[in-house]
C-alpha cells in the first residue's frame, strides 16, 4: 500500500466526488500511551516528525488531555477552550519553553520570540507598519518580482521541484519588500543560508525537548548558527547604510526596512540597530517558509483535482491585471478559497503551543501549572465536530453561504488572540499575486508514478521529499 492510501475514516459517500489528499493515519490510541514508550524513542520520533503523534481522538473528541515526556498536554479543540486560553485568560499562559529554546537563540527579541513588556512594546511599534495602508503598497513590487523571476523559476516543459520553486519566489518577494533589492547577496546563497537557518529552527534538538540547561551545547544547531551570523551581518550592513541615508534626508524606498527604521516606540524613540535586525530576521523566519509551503501544497492539490483546477484557471484568466495588484486578493475569491482549503489541509505553521503559568481549569478540566496547551492545527482543521468530510479537498467550503458556517475558532492558520500573525494581510496579498502571475502563465502537472507528498512537520508543514511537477507554459 502506498503511504498516501490511508484508510482512516474511509467514506464511500464522497470519495468518488472529491480528492482525498495524502495524510498519515493518526494514532488510534491517545497520547497517554507515550508515557509507556521509552523516553528516548519518543524524543527521537518527535524530533523526526511530530505528525506521527497526532491521534484519532484529537480529531474526534473535545480537548484531549494526555501526557508526553512526563508532562501534561492538553490539545484544545473546543471553541470555548481556545477562547479561554488565547483570548480571555491569555495572561495565565506563556510561550512554551521548548519553542523558546528553539527560536530565541536565532531570533532574540524578534516579535515572535519576545515576551512580556518587550513583546508589548515591539507589537505596538510594529502594528502601524502592518496597517492596510502600508501593506497595500507591497502588491505592486510583489507582482514585478514574480513576473521577473517566473521564466527562471518555472522553465517551460521542465520538471521542477515545486517546493524549491516557491521558496525561491517567496524569498524574492520578501527580499524586495524588506530591502527593495538593496541587500548585497546572491539569491542562491541566501536561500542556502535560510534553508540551514530554518532547518536549525524547525528541528528540536533532543536537549531542548528535555529542557536541558542552556549552557549545554546543542550540536544540531552549530551549522545553523553560522548561517544566522552570515544573514545577520548582511542585514546589519544594509540597515546601517539605510539609516545613514534617512539621517541625511535622502530619498529612500518605502519598504519594511525604512518603515522599521522610522517607526517609534512608546517613548518616542527609534528602534535600535539590534531591534531592527531581530525583527527582520523574524520576518524572514516567520514569513518566508510559511507562505511558500502553502503555495506548494496548493500546487499539489490543483495537480490532482482537474475540475477544481479548471475553475481556478478560469477565474485567474478573467482577472484584469491592469487593475492595481492590491485589489487582486478580492478579485479572485475561488483561488483564495483554494488557498485557504490548502492551509486547512496542510497548515503551514501547524502548532501553536503555550504553557500554563498557573493552575487553571479549561472546560471543566483541571490544567496543572506547567502543562502544555496546544492547538494542533492539523487536528483542529480535520476535526469531525467542525468540518463535513474533513479529509476531502473541497474549496467551496470557503465560498458564499458555506463559508459563513465556519466557526470563529475552527480555522486558525494564522493563530488567534493577541499574538495572532501580524503578517496575515501581507501573506494573503502575496499569495494572491503569486497565484495570479504563476497560474495565468503556467500549469503544473502531476508526474505519474511518483509517491504522493508526505507531510513532514518542522516549524512548517512541508513535503518530506521534493514535490516534482512538470511545467507547461499556458
Ligand atoms: C501563510 C503564511 C503565514 C502563516 C500560516 C503564519 C502563521 C502564523 C501563526 C500561526 C502565528 C501565531 C504563533 C503563535 O501564536 O504562537 C504567527 C505569528 C507571527 N507571524 Fe505569521 N504566518 C504567515 C506569514 C507571515 C508573514 C508573511 C510574516 C511577516 C512578514 C509573519 C510574521 C509573523 C510574526 C512576526 C508573528 C509573531 C506575532 C506575535 O507574536 O506578536 N507571518 N504566524
């Protein structure tokens, strides 16, 4: 049996009508059983691919409590539990120490890893940058970069690795909107460094899972540290030169870098060099791989469901590209529904974890101080209480009346509460522009005989092996 032929929840009532994308069979038993598994085996398994720890119960029952590595874990799935932890009682829950051990050394006080007052001040300083007015300036440069890169990234009649292609494109877009192309690096080298950096970020070191003291060297992170140092130094050079230009009153591009260098903290001060660097590293870490993974999974889904692809292409073909690019996100509702359905099935950032800072009660269940509270988006987005035919690729669920029945806490690819993704609007514009330019000009075909892509969870959900597709120029 090929790995993608999973027999979990077989349902002949819809399997003829909808495509059922590749997914592992969840563990039949609750995570409780992990406590009986040898601790080193479980650490090894978790650091290889945590998706294997997803249980059937987390997709069918409410708020599953279990233990992992000797600690209580509660996977919240009910709307009231999610609201309780992430909105109404958010101050009782902190960032998870394992996540912090992974992110903090690389991203320091960047928004995603900062906590307490440092986070509050940074979020207030950065929020004005992510307003519709500023973000609405970016789709035009996004479009220019995508059009320029297209022939090279999607060469006609060639077999490409779609994951690599979308990583390249998303980095091209991010680099243009961050620095207006002023950064002095070669694209392939930058991508290599980011890949090493993300690999180091995404794979928990066994010592991090054991919450070993910080002074113990994490051998798996050494290569990552060198790549981060190179990236930081490039960012510092371009940022110093831009700061001087601004001080001298020169005309400068209105990109993220200028916005960061001119935004004010609560005390009316500019961000320091270190703070600007941390935020840019964070935007790369949080914004590059996520969007490109979503586009990669979408291209897999479209390559399988030809009737959806035809509707998707018809809409993109009808798009009037003379209209400003910041309107496109509203002009292509079916393509955006496909994008959302892709993020439902393959959430780009699959885990949103917190730790209980005090004893608490969630939906009547006791949560001890120190317990891990987790939204596992893989489970939430396939939960039988929230979704009809959860395993089917059915973009129409995000259209019209059907979209209105999706609950506020059922679909959370960008998180929820005060730490919700600050880059959400940017990501949706970027997806709209890349989809419009790429799929107006190319069709990506499935290559018969290859295995369906297998989801691997790191910080993002990505195909374990490269997703190979054949490009046809349209
Ligand atoms: C499809 C694309 C994206 C997805 C699915 C995504 C997902 C997420 C999620 C789930 C969180 C919440 C994490 C938590 O609560 O622990 C988050 C936070 C964050 N994201 Fe995104 N993201 C995407 C794109 C972006 C982009 C393009 C940027 C920047 C340009 C960005 C910057 C951030 C930052 C800075 C945070 C931390 C916010 C805070 O803690 O205040 N993201 N993202």
